[in-house]
C-alpha cells in the first residue's frame, strides 16, 4: 500500500513494558483473546506503513521473551533504574533514542492501549507530517465535561474547575473537550531530546474515537477489554 504523504524520515516505534505493574500484576503479558496484552500493540504496529523498526523497552526477561516471540525487536535491556514506579514516562523514550540515535522520528505505543489500530498509528503520523509539526499525540473526547466539574471546600461550597460566564444547562451545549488517551505519542527525535516531553504548545492533537481509546489501568478496565474481545465487539 502506498503512503498518503511523502515520508519525512525514518520512524522508530517503541513499546515500553516494565515488569512491575502494581494495579494489574503482570498485565503486559496477561492473556486475553488468545494472546498477551502486549501482542495487540505489536500486531498493530507491524502493520503500519511508516514504522521502520519496532522495538521493546523492558527490564523483564519474561516480557522480553514474549515480545520476541510475537515479532518485536529487543536490541537492548532497559536499565533497572529506568523501570521504577516513579520513573518519568519520558525517560525510557530518551534512553531508546540514546541507544538507537539513527532514527529521525519516534512513536511511543503503550501496550495498555490495545484497541488502537494501525490506521490510527498511520493517521497520527500523517497529521504530523502534513502540518510540518514536531509532535502529535492522540486524544479522545471526554465523557464528562469539566464545565460541570467542581472543587468542594471544607464549607461544602462548590467552586467551578473552569470559570466561564456562560451557564451550560445541557451536555450538548458544552464545548467539546479532549483528553490524552495514552495510545499514540509521535515526535521528531531531535526535538524530543531537546524538549524532553511530547507535550508542548507545538504539539498537535490527533483525535481518536472513544471506542478505540481504552487505556487499561485498573481491573475494571481489564474486565471491560475482555468483554469487548470475548463478544467480538472490537472494531
């Protein structure tokens, strides 16, 4: 299949998967739909038109072995110091760029977003390239508008999170608000090394549908994912 846009440079895809998940132990290699969670992301990434190399960043031997079995390259083992509970998410990305400096772009694909498709990946990259942007991340429309959210003080009084002169009485009247869905983070490598974040005033938003924006963080999220897969509701 031909690319819709001229390729701007080589693309490294990175799947971060450490072994110390607390909310759902070993979730990255926990099976659903006949394959480990990480395999859902590996399969989508391998179908991308633009990704030149797909690699794993992990310190865990079992995760490494499973990722290799599903066709993901593992050219390095992540240092234990970058696999702690409090390790900033950008650090494994910057580490990968240090080890593999020859790529012009990097795309971060978290295994906890298994419903993201290869079309989502490619469309996000295309949006960035078409606009000559330095970075693009995926977002989804929020279910609950922050225009209806409040802080509650010790005196039980309500203080609006968003100050607005307009009073919205119906959900349909509120302005559309988007939130990061955790599925796709794409950036020019040199730019990311300098900014040390995918999120700046220069970053574009790639809008994904809510039905593919599941970010598995809790047991409830996992049960929801199992329900989708076991009932053939994906896509």
